[in-house]
C-alpha cells in the first residue's frame, strides 16, 4: 500500500478512551486488521473522565482496541477515519 510509511510495528495506534465512541470506521479502513471492537472492562471504566464515562454508557462501552499492533504500518487511515479524533500514532516501545 503506497500510503504506508513505516515497517510493520514501528508505530502503533493509540486510542484515547475518553474520546472513542466505538463507531468503527477506523476498523473498517485498516488494511491490516490492526484494530477491532471490544467492550471496555470495568477496571478501565473507572479511570475515565466524566465525559468518557458518559460516552461509554451511551455507546454500551463499545470501543476500538489495538488488537495487532505489530501489523501497523503507520498509514494513518485509522487516524483520518476517526470522527472523534480519538486515535493517534506513536512510536512503538523498544
């Protein structure tokens, strides 16, 4: 894919749990199946801001999650597709 800028796993998507509304366009546009939908666990819900908790309840605690960070090639399609601007790319640790 021509938009990909990095080797797999050099960068990973980071999801802001206080912004994600689980609408899913990021999952649909990713050509490498890096993201998936999941239910936010109760332990994580407690760490959210008030706005994050309200968004979570409204959207039945469904959010995107990074399932296969090692496959990310930093194309940025997920970042562009997110209507809440809840995704950024960060250099992978290590």
